[in-house]
C-alpha cells in the first residue's frame, strides 16, 4: 500500500510541475512579469536619484567642514602670533627695567 502512496505523490508532483510550467509561461503571467519589471526599473531610477542627492549633500557637508577647520586653524595661528607678540613685549619691558 505504501508503494502506491509514493507513486501517487510522484505522479501528483509531475502533474503539478507540468501545469506549473504552463501557468508560468502563459500570456497573463508574462504580462505580470512585465509590469513587475517596469516597477523595479522605476524604483531603480528613484534610488539613483536619491543616491545622487545624498552624495551631493555629503560633498557639501565635507566642504563646509573643511572650511570650518581652515578658519579655526587660521584663528589659532593668529592667536599664537598675538601671544608671541605679548611675550616679546613683556620681555622687552623686563629687559628695559634692568
């Protein structure tokens, strides 16, 4: 009896597979595939646009950050020069008193 059950399962699988191939190859299925592919292509275009916007924003942020760092470096150098002038002036005063 178990032998017939296995044979029935194999035959059922064969029939299901045969009709499955016919269903997947039908005109309606191809139409559905075409619509899905079109949707994926639209999605791809939107992803590319979003990526471009994000990349441009990241480049803008990086440029502004570099500008901020350059301004800070220049301010630091100015402060160092002013501090050095103050030390020299104080040293000249001390030398003049001696």
